[in-house]
C-alpha cells in the first residue's frame, strides 16, 4: 500500500468540500459530521468539479446536472451519472491526511 500526503487536518474545515491535486489526480476531501471521506473530485457524468456541489446526509450532489452519490462508498443514487466515484482509503498521522493510491 502506498499512501500519499494530501494535507494537514487544519486545512479541512468542518462540513466542507475541499479539492486537492495529488500525483495528477483530483481528490475531493469531505468533512461531514466530523468524519472524513476521500473521493474522486470530478463527476463521472460530465466532469463537474464536485467541490462546488453540496453534501446533505452523506449524499453528494453534483453542481451541474444533479447526480447524487453516497459519500461513504461512491455509489450513484441518482443520475444522469451511471459510474460510481472511487473512494480512497486514508490514514491520519501526525495531524496529516494521507490517501492510498
């Protein structure tokens, strides 16, 4: 397993959506109800930046066409997207967030 540093935990505000680029991948880090979720940062339908979307009750809504994804596992709950989002395992060490690539 290879873990790559994303950011300091201080860079992730509560109830926020944050986009980072790591090894040419765009990663969305969501802090929802004190839990972190790390997913692909672009909608699988038309490539919308999901950091501009909204999260409500563990459901991420795309800002462009309204696709809905479950943030816990990336499952598509409502289209037009058909492909799920990749969810990255992560660890926290010394107040830093690392994801598995």
